C-alpha cells in the first residue's frame, strides 16, 4: 500500500484536507528519540512515524514499533507508561487528547495510503 512510502507531511496534509485537523504547519514537534523517528501533535492528536529502513536492531524505536505492530500499544521509552495507538503502515495515531470527532479521524487515518 502507498502508506509505506508516504511522509509525515503528506499524511497530515491529507487529514487536514478532510477538515479533521488544523493546518499542518501549526503542528508541534514532539520528542521522538527512543520512541520513533518523527512525532507531531496537532489539534490534540499525536502522530508518530518510524523510518523502518534505518531502525537499529534492538533500539527502543524498534521495540516501540514492534510492540505497536503486534499489540497496538507503545511502552513509552520502556518506562511502563503504555499508550494505545491506531496503526497504519509506519505510522501511529494517538487519539487520547484529540479535540474533534475521534472516530472520524481514526477512520480517515486508517484509510490514508491504502490501495483502492
């Protein structure tokens, strides 16, 4: 599916076009080291992306992605603080603080970059 080659900017732009988040240029970059390659917060929703081609074996980033992929959860920095995310390719979405219709955003996120 095309999601595997999309950038964070492309994913955010598609969701913004649907009116589900604010202008992507207003996104706040979040700390990502040890969690993922890129993390941004916009309209209360948090988006995560992993550069799967450059993950180091045994790294916290790899552990986080594998946990997301297999269980739908991420143990933040291995601290025992667990978040449950929506997964789509190398991306994840945390809806806990989203300021809009979480179900609509989840459905839109899952549909992005999927083969027609």
